[in-house]
């Protein structure tokens, strides 16, 4: 442990060197012009129970990942699999990162300065074991997955101030089920209009939708059955289609992906067809290209990625007959897309992040595999700047 701490301390010290080409002295005020950094990087979380850290892979001017540097979040991870998507979220202006600390029930706010990420706030998540967060404008919500007797799965809201810091939103904490039922929640996200929150519930094979009032407070909860078993990660496409992965309990070769239309007025989900199999095992995470034409899911049990084309009516079609758009490292989990050109994949069991070029028709061509997370138990979340 001491050796690991020394190595990480050295890596934090090296961050200034890695960012030297774009680093100048940073101001300490809240005026973005004084501190805003223009560098790019890929980020994940170590989820270390002895001190959670933001792991940053700086990107050079050719898009190649450099070795990771580690910055403490000020909270703790769990060291266990969280069964989640979106443990990290970035503000639209790319000035701030928001990260969950599931072992200490907190959220950390990072400001992305010219000298690298700086923690500016750590706040209580409003519940136990925060695993997923979503940000839209001045409103942020966190999904708390519970974890004990009389410890309900819940959501909690925050307002985002001009300086990126969070303030708890009174009246926003809501349970996801009655009688503290374990719903196995995986992810939270806003509907395209911002008038509702969507949450996938793995343990009950359902998808929850909380309607929001004008203040952003949840008012009505609707629970819809999932088309397939174990709904997990999801993302809305540019055209408003909800693309959801289905792990089917991890059964070999059984996982799939489904698409839905969310009716904001009625607060209901309309399935747009049957589940489309990946032909692979444990599809859990979803990423959709910026143009909305393609969706990808990682198959954790098969060490593969499956790609789908997304039709005008939300119809999903595999881009390869065998469901393998790419082979990955061991146990691929979180994904993120840069525009519509590059897909990044976090490989949990071998501690690496892989990058892939997205070709016409959805084919994936390997670009790079960057290591440096080996020895970590269960890293989580992935975003790119």
C-alpha cells in the first residue's frame, strides 16, 4: 500500500510535466478566464476504499493517451463492482467534473484548471452509496443505491452555482420503491426535454421515470417493465430514442439491447420493438455517437463490444452478424464517445483504457490500449474532454 501511495504521489507530481505544453499559472478566483484549461484527457475513478481518486489519461495533439495521473477526490470508493453507469459527468462547458464517492456517500466537484483538475467541493450525496450522476444546466441529480437494512434506493437533487459548486435542492430526495425494496438501480439520466428523470432498475427488470415540476423537484413516479431482463446502462440518442442494454442476468450469449420512445407528456415509455441480441454475454454499458446514428454496448462477460445502427424510427440493427464490433481487454465496462469518431472503453480486469476509431457503417478499428490502472479493484466511470 505504501509503495502504491508513493507511486501515485509521484504521478500527481508528474501531472505538471505532462500538461506542460498547455500549463501556465492559475488564478484562484471564480472567473473562468483566470483558470480555465484547454487541455484534453480521458478520466475514470479508481473506486479505492482507501481513498477514491480521479485517474486522468492526458491526450496529446494526436489523440494518444499518456500514462495516467491520479488526483484524490477527498472521498472513498468501495473496491467492489457498483453495477452502474455514469459515475462521472462533465459540465457542458467542460470546466467541471462531478464524481461519486460511493464509500463515503459524497460527491466531489473538480474544476479543470490550466494546472489540471482541482477539487473545489465535496458534499453529502443525500443518501447511501452514490453510483450515478447526471447534469443538465443548473440541475444535478445523483442516484443512491442504498446498501443496508432500511436504507432505500433513492435519488437526490442539487442546484449548480455559477462557480460549479453544488447546493442541496430541498424536497428533491425520493425513493425508487416502496418498503425499501432493493431495486438494483444502475443509472440516472434526464429525459431529452429535461422534464423527467429516468432510472434503470436491474433487480426488478423495470425502468423508472420521475416527472419533475418547474423547480426540478420529482413529483410523479411511473414504473415501466423493461423489454428484456436486467436493464442496465442507457443513453438517449440525438433523435430522442432511449437505447438500453440488457444483461439478462449474465447468462452466456443471452444479452441484448432495446430502444424506446419516452413520452414526456404521459411520463411513459413505448418500446420500439423486441430486444435485439448482442449474441454475447453481459451487455451492461451503452454509448451513442453524437450524430445519433450508432450505439455501442460493452459485453463484460465476452470481452467484446457490439455495435448497432439506429434507424429513423429507433430500430436497432447489429453492425456485425456475430455481434462483435471489437475485441477488448478483460471485462470491458464503461464507455464514452468523442464526437462520432472515437470510442473509449474501460477494461476493468486488466486496468486499461482502449480507444477505437469508428468507421463507416459502425466498424471499430483499434487505435491504442493505455494501461496503468492494474491493481485497482473496480474502477468506474469514463468521460473524455
